[in-house]
C-alpha cells in the first residue's frame, strides 16, 4: 500500500487529488444531462471559448477563473440567443461562436511573447492548483450538485418531453439557459484538470459509459461520477509514477472505462441470445 | 417529509384562473393558427364550441389542421386571428385544468425514465418549483396505471413499451393531472385492440365524471360509440361531413354567426 500513500506526503499531490475528485464529481454528474440532451458539441465549444477570457484575465493580472467564467457564460448566452432567432441553426451558431472565440484567444496569446501558461491552459495542470483554485472548484461542485438536486424534476422533464413542460407553463428555454450557465462553470473547472482540449471528455465519456450500463437516471449519475473519480485518481498516480501528462492520463482512463463497458455490454448481449 | 414548509411556486403564476360559470370548455371563433415559420397558417377560420362534459372528435386526414387546433388550445402555438377560449378564459390562464396528450413522436423514448415517473410528470403542474411529488401524487399514479392496464409495467423504461402501451402511458399522464379538459392528439393512432378498448372505456369514464375531451382522430369507425359530436376538418377549414357520417351535437361553423 506504500505506493498509494507515498505520493500523498507532497502537498501538491494532496491538493491535486482533491481537485481531481471534485472535478470528476462535477463534470460527470452534469455530463449525464449533456449526453442525454445531445449537447456534447456545446460542451466542447464552451471549453474552447473560455480561452480568450483566460488570456485577457492573465494579461490584466485578474483572476483566471473569473475571466474564464465570464467568457463561458457570455458564450452560453450567445449560443442561446443566436439560435433562438432560428435564422441560424443551433449547431451552426455554436460552430461560429466557438471557432471565433478560440481564434480570438490565440490572437491575444500571439501578441505576448512571454506567455508561459499556454500549455497549462490547453492541457491542464492539476498538480499546480492553488488553495484559491481548490476553493473555487469546491464551490462550483457544491453549486452544481445543489442545482441538479433542487431542479431534478424540471431538468428531467424538459430533457425528454419539452412539449409537456411548455404546456404546464415551465419554459424549456429557462431550464436550457440555466443549464448552459452551469455548464460554463463546470467547463472552467474541468480545464483546471485536463485543459481546454480534453475537458469535453470529462463531461461526456463517464456519462456515456454509465448510459451503457443502466437505464435509470439516478444510477447513471452515480456510475458516471464513480468512473470520473476513479479516472482522476488513476490519472494522477500514473502521472506521478511514469511522469506522463496527468490530463491525458485521466482522459485515457475514462476512455478505457468506456471501452470496457462497451465490451461488457456486447458480451452480455451475446450471452442473452 | 416537511413539504408544507416549501411555498407554492407555480411554473406560471398566472395560470390558476377560475373557469367562467356557464362558459363552454373550449370555444374557437373563426381562428387562424399555425407554425410562425410556415407561410400560411395551417388552420384558417375554424369555429368550434365544446360544452362542458362533452366528448368531441376532430376528424380529418393527416395535415388537415387537427393537431394545430389542439396545439393552439394547449398554448403551444400562437393564435393569429379570431378568438380561442378555454372555460371562458384566454389560453394559458387555466393550465392546471387542461391536459394535453401529444403525438408519440414529441417524446424522447430513449430517455432513462420509467413508466411510473413519466405518468408522475402529469402532477408537476400542481407542484411547481422545488416541491417533490408526495404520497398522494404517487397514489394517483398507481391508480391510473391500474385503470389503463399498465401497473405491471410501472418500472419499465419507457422505450421498452409497445406503441399501444406508450400511448396508454401518455393517456395515464393526462388522467393523473386530474384536468377538466383533455386535449388528445391521435390517441388511437396505430394502436392495438386492447388499447383501443381501454381508450373507449376511459372516454366513457371521463363523461361520467363530467369532464370534457377533444380528440383528434382519422378513424371514422367508432365515432358514434365514443363521442357526442364531431367536427370535420380538411386543409385547415371546416368541411361538411361525408354522407352518412356521424355528426352528433352541433359543434362547428354555424356557431360563427349564431353564437
């Protein structure tokens, strides 16, 4: 058991581990709705659009987290607003905003020669989380779980039957905007762990894994969360012992879990026949 | 559960108007309605009066405007011209009293939810934000599931039901709402004999309770046994019934000038 405990003598490993578990919990539980509502593309887009926010915050020495949240929320509202007018289809609106914002981020970066944090933003730096970061991550985790619990029946109903929601006066748009803002916050937290490029994996892979294993929503959330937290743990230790990128290791563990679930399900179906 | 400490927060605070005494359950005067994006409205100048306690069929081919009329009454589509009233009130202010049964294609049947919870969503209009369904709500759901012969399927994921069973689950939800006016869009479309018999029974039961039902159908077979009146629609307008077809109590166009 020493190999499990040894790394924890370092403060950066302890805070990294705590961050990985909290990020896994947040991303996976919200990710279940991302998968069920076919929003995988939006999750990826939001992760990319926070880049200019991060850069602007960095250049002005503001809080990076705050900059990312502002950019994410603005994009979330922008997507909703652009596609609501129905002149542009939603997937097109997302594509336009996401590439435009990402390009703006790269442009801003290219104006500064001494921008050292770029790889941290793109690929995550979970071992570099500060106490402030950890507080923010915990705050987002509590907020997301609280909202998912309080508005469970509305989220569920608008996901599978928005028509009935509208008939009883519950506007699906309200829920959708709320979910997009929540998603923006979650994505910013995910970036801490695995970076802009891979955050979407933390949202959708554990949830997709869970959806292969059960067709009950609460159970799906529990399985997704367990998959994400285990992946965080495995990824962190892999990075400690083999000096590989922690973000990549976390995501690959998620992918491996999905592969196993897929295999298990296929085999089970064979046996059934 | 200390549910009483949670204040009532309805989804639509203006939706609890009282019916106007003596007003028909559903009244349309020369209304036009349709999808805003479509060029011309799907429904043009249709009039209708459904007295409280009546069961009325909307009959017509696919694309005639039956669904449009029901959707407008359910508040899903804007009324572009004419007047549409429910219990004498404008659309949207009597929401808890109006249940709407959508066509099956409106629902994501792969979503991980079971039959009991699907039917439970019929209670949400009475709960509003933050309140969780209580013992009374669950009891009601169990009762309607028994009434519709679905009690043994309560724990099934909704996608694992047959077409007829899905249709019955949607009807169960409409009943669980305990509404006074039921707007049913094609509840008999492509269903098995068992479902058909159960729907007939449900319509008779509603009649006994003094409730009102407006049902879109393109099935001319059982109009006389299941309904009190019929309105024939084609291409968005009221048309005269086919020779020898069931008419029942007058519900259509003549109201535009007498009423």
